[in-house]
C-alpha cells in the first residue's frame, strides 16, 4: 500500500510543476491554498454523505460510491499536503507513532484533557 502512496507523491510533485493548462493538480496549486482547502472540504462532505448511504446492507453501488469519494478525499488531502510542503510519509509516521497508544490517551495528549 505504501508503494501506491509513494508513487502518487512522486506524480503529484511532478504535476505541481506542470503547466496549469495541462494538469488539474498544477491548476489547483496555481489557484492557491484556499481553493485546495475548498476541494478537501467538498470531498469530505461527499464522503460523509456516501458513508451515510453505506450501512451493513448497502448495495455494491453504495459501497463503490463510498470508496470513490474516499479516494477523492485522500487525493485532495495529498494535494493539500504537497502545497504546504508536507508529505504522506509524515502522516504515516504520525500514525505509526500511535500504534501502541490508546486512542483516548492520544486524544487527551493533544487537547490537554
């Protein structure tokens, strides 16, 4: 799975430098952070709505819609990270740090609760 993220990171970095007329990713970068964040927010909402339709007895179409929307959300999140000179590897490192920590303990450490 990490290979896919690594490949996508390389492609996103290449497209960041491409002509905005030829690349969707380049056009997002040229439009700036607010446009990228707008896309992340839009995809997050679409993912939530798709998940709402995807219960235990969801049809294959509903399940595929959720997978597609989640892919869009992850993609745009990776564009956001790239725009901010951050990487998927950094997010994976953070997740790895949390493996042996209770979610409740980890959350309390971030919020001071």
